[in-house]
C-alpha cells in the first residue's frame, strides 16, 4: 500500500467547515438524509451507466446498508453504487462547494445579519451536504471503489480541521463506505442531541426523511429468538431489516399523500431546504399512460442562472426505472425552475435523447406538463396572491421568457405575469389593467426604464398621467423582448409611451380635435425654427416638432418611426452587442416658456452661437429627464455655467 498523502482544503473551505460544525444546520439529523441521498444518486448512476456498459452493470440489487457499533460509537453508511476513482474523490469530496464556496459564505454571513433561523435556507444549494456529517462526527473515513475501473480503491479521511489524507484502500467491493466516528453526547443533551447508534433514532430519521428512496435502506439489528423449550435460554440473532417503504411517492393515490411527504420528496429531488410553492401530481391514461409529479419552488434555485446547467430539472422514468436526469424534452427552458419527474408506462427503457427529440409521445407529455404548471401557477395567483408575488419577485423574469420564446403559450404566460404599474405600488396583471381602463381607452400603455423611479418620472408620461391613464413600467431586460412578441393582449394593443406616433384616447371630443388642429397650424408656423433646431442637433436628432403629450417639461425625446426604442439600445449594449445611438425625434412643449425663448434666439432665421448652445442644453435636459447619459457631460456642464453667467 502506498504512503498516505495529506492535502489541505482551500482557504474558504476551512471557514466553511467551521460553519458546518458549529453554526449551519439547526437539525443535525439532516446529515443522514444527505448521505443516503448521495448513496441513492450513486446507485442511480450505476444503474443508468450499466445499461450500456456491462463492466459497470451489477447482478446484485442496489442497497444502502447502515451499521452501528455502540461501544466504538461509529455509524457506517455503505452502498454498492457507482463508487469513485481517486480523481473523483479529490474533485467531489476534497473540494467543498466547488460551485461557489465564496458565494456560499457571503450568503450565509448576510443571512446572519437578519432574523435568526434564516441560515438553513442555504442548505443544499452549494454541494455541502456531505460535510454535514462533521456536525455529529469528529472523524470521517470514506472508502470507495469505482465500478468499471481497474484503479485501486481509495481511502479518504478527515477530522474536519482543514486537511484530509488520501491513500489506497483494500476495499474490494464496488461502491462507497462512509464511517462516522460519532462525537460523545453532552452530559445534558437537548432535543437535537440524538444518539445515532440507537436503532429507534435511525428508524425515525430514515422514516422522516428517506422513506421514499427506492432502494432498501437496511440496518443490522439484534432480535430475540424464542427458546425451543421451557428449559432453554432465549438466544439472540442479527438480522437485516429494511427501514424505508421504498414505494415511489408518485405511484400512490394523490389523496393518500400528505403535504409533509410532498415537502420532503421535493427537498430530495430539488436539493432545496424550503417547501415548494405548488405541487402538481397527475396521471394520464388512454393511448399513452404516464404519471407526473412536479414542484414549483417558492424561491429561486441557487444555480438557476448557471449557463453550464441543462435547462431542465425534470427526470424521466420508465415503469419506475430511472432513465434520464434533467430531460430537456419534458419541459421548456422558460420553466427550468420546475423540479420533479415523469414516469411513462410505454416508452422503451433504452430510449436515447435523439429518439426523444422526435417522439410524439414526448411532445404530448410536454404539452400536458406545461399546461398543468401554468394552471397551477394561475390558481396560486388567484388564491394566494402574496405567496405568488414572492415567487414572482424571484423567478418571474424567467417565466416571462415564455412570452418571447413560446408562441403557443404566449398569452397564457402573459395572463399570469405581473408588471409594475403607475396605478399602485404592487404589481398588476394585464387583465387587472384592462379592467381599470378609462372610458375610450383601447390600448395598454407602457414605458421602459432602468428602474421604477426612472420610468415613472419620464416626461413622456405627463399627458397620460394628466388624463388618469394607467401606465405599465417595464424595468427588466426581458420586458422589452417580451413585448416585441406579445404585441397585444386580448383586443388591446400594447403601445410604448415613447412611440413617435403615440395616439391618446380623445376624452374631449371636438375640443380635443380642435386643439390638435391648432397645434398643427402652429407647427407649420414654426417650421423654420424646427429646421434650425434640427440642424443644430443634427448629430443626435432626426426631427423636431411640437408635442401633444407634454404638460410641464419643456422637451422630450421619442423614438423615430423606423428606429429602435432607447431601452432596446440599452439592453443590446448591456449584452455586449454593438448598438449605435439612434437619432430620435425631439418634441417641444407648445405652452412652455422655453419655446418662446427659442423663437427669440432664432430671430430672423440666422441662428447665433447662443441659439445652438441653447439647443444643446435643451437636448441634454431631455436626456437627463428620461435617465439617459449625456454624450459629453463636461461640455454640458460648461454650457450650463456659461448660461447662468449670461442670465445673471
């Protein structure tokens, strides 16, 4: 046997280990659920890889064995799953939370500044489950051998002090064996200080957290053997007893499954600490039979934005046999936060991903799954608005992708989407918006902005606000893309308040038409002035005209009829795409004193330098009012200073 090698954990890992042992978990028995889940995953992986690799396939049934030694105070979790090579041990066990150790620590430390009890919500999010065993053990030994590999088995050992040893092992069986050297119980134990060498403690913990695991979780127990006759002494024998029912949760009738069982199953499949927002359990019968058990999370999964993750959290089973994890054919990317499984009765066990892509049965299952998820979300929106809004705050931006990506479900997603609005502080649905429309209003108006504050202060909204017309605030990147595809909701078009040809409801009848005619006539009178302003701002402005929607601001910018909106340009730049600043239309307030000043400066049609500078200032003011950056802040500040000196 080779000499043991000692390795040191990374710096953040040492800090994390200390948190794991002293601060992180509030329920110490969770460690057993985490280790059993790891064993179950290893058994799943061996079964799947064994379908195509005889060297990995096992003639023995999968099992998870618990062994205890009361005198030595040890607990063993042993499985005959896929096992690990030396490199896999270093990668998976020697590096804690490799998906984001520093981020985990930052979130944990932030949670400790808030209310107590918030920390456990971080559990299961960063791959730290294995290390929960250090809460109950002061030394952990792991021995493992990889199925289908000629490598010698490996022994990993650590006391949780920031280092571990790695050496060859004499384990001959494929699988993994974890030995926990349990800490001594305190002299005055509390409710959470359980003795995990006791049979009843292990039974209770397995029943609570892992009863649904489909492999037998077995414990060697001592039982009395009745004496053969009255004179003989009773004897004892050791026997293996299975602690879990192993009945897949989704095969049981819905009415027999409790909320607690659903919550625990969700935490197992999603590796989440929180209870789900929605549970969706249905069975399809007929030409194609299958069962689906799906969960919508209440909070955003930590890796939801990880580009390396497959855009699905739904697994495929065939006749209760696990076939494929994260099956993309079962659910669209805009529902990638949904976890669970679909168990088909008539797909072949050796089905390939290429086959699934062209399988009509998969298409039918996908349509039904999407329909059920949308129905569940719609029901939650109607019956528990507060819970739905909390979900929406975390995951609504992903659900909105369905408006852009999925033509078949575009309006369905739009119905359950929430949008910021000028009518109230809380977000609204499009249906609620249309119910509040003012008489004569036919369109749904919106404006885009970097934030709600920036959007609601935009000068483009002044006439809309004056008439009591509600405006939606599009403050997320996805909003601008979504509205490009949505275009209308029911019979109502979605119209941007920044649009060049914006038409408002005519609330004044003939009087409104008369004002339009007067503005048009005055615009013709000032045509030469507008030409002068446009020439002074030729680099930035495509056209100058009088506005019919300004109330207090002197000027504003709107998109040219053929040009992109300012928010679209901003989003493209944030995504790293080259986007030239489009020329826009400058609209002037016909009732503002600034227009009178412009007329005076323009004079007889020979504009002075002061007129051109005044136009620059007016253009900069319009940019600042809508929250856009100035093309040359230094020059703008200089012009303002010079104007102040002249005016004084």
